[in-house]
C-alpha cells in the first residue's frame, strides 16, 4: 500500500478526493493504489461509510 491515511476520517477524505479528481471507479482507484477493495470498504464501513457507485464516492 502506498502512503494512504490510516485514520478513518482522513482516509474517507483522501479516497473521496481521489475518486472525484482522478479515478472514475473504486476498482480503478484500488488497482492504482494497490489496495484491496474489500479492505477499504470494510475499513470505511466500520465507521458508517458506504460506497455509492452511482455517485462514485463514500458517504
């Protein structure tokens, strides 16, 4: 994994910024950053965030 934030709120912000500015899908972000999608969804899901493919962001 590249230098991605471990703090849930920082990770939430980081991921949404990347999705907004650089990646059209969560799968492309995960492939580019070499992280498991399931890990990311579980990590953010533990804090109540859910990915919306339609909006291409967590909320």
